[in-house]
């Protein structure tokens, strides 16, 4: 099983996180990956130059306490405000609720969502182990 190490000291916001993921899990691409949660899941699945599609990964996230703060409610609020500018009108009410939750420090943060994507994968064809080192 391949191991990658996400270092929280290498980024301080959502965009930086996606840059770190590109650096760690993509190689030799002739296109820019999407910097969003759906693309993150696609990259985890493999086939982007570092590990094969469906190949299991062990992910160690060091300096995670810094990432937990950096990808906390303030960054979560920015994330949802950005989504609101481009979401379908039928989704706007749900996005506004998430904005309100982030403002009130309620609900999931980006850090929570990212770690859940790694840990709560329902697809039997993909397996990722996550170790968080504060």
C-alpha cells in the first residue's frame, strides 16, 4: 500500500490544500485538476500519475491541528460563500443554511468534510486508511 503524507504546514486554506493534493497525488498531467471536493475524491481514486485507479492508499496527515484550524469554520464559510455564487438556484437555500451554520460555528468544517471523504468511503473498490497526527 502506498503512503502519502499530507503536511498541514504546507498550506493554510482550501486552495492550498488542493495544491498540496495535486503535488502529492498527480504527476505528468497535461491539464489542471479541479480544486473542489468532488475532484479531491476523483484524485483519491487514482489514475492521475501517482497511484493506479483503485489502488489502496495510506494517508498520514501530519500537523493536522494546524489544518483543523486552517480548514475550520472561517474557511468553511468562504467555501460556502463561493459555492453560493455559482450554485443552481434550487440549491441556494441549502447553501445559505450551511453559510449560517459556519457563521455560528455549527456543523461540519472543511477539515471534517475532507477527513470524512477519506474515511467514509462506501465504494468497496477503493480503500484509504487515514492516520491523523496532531
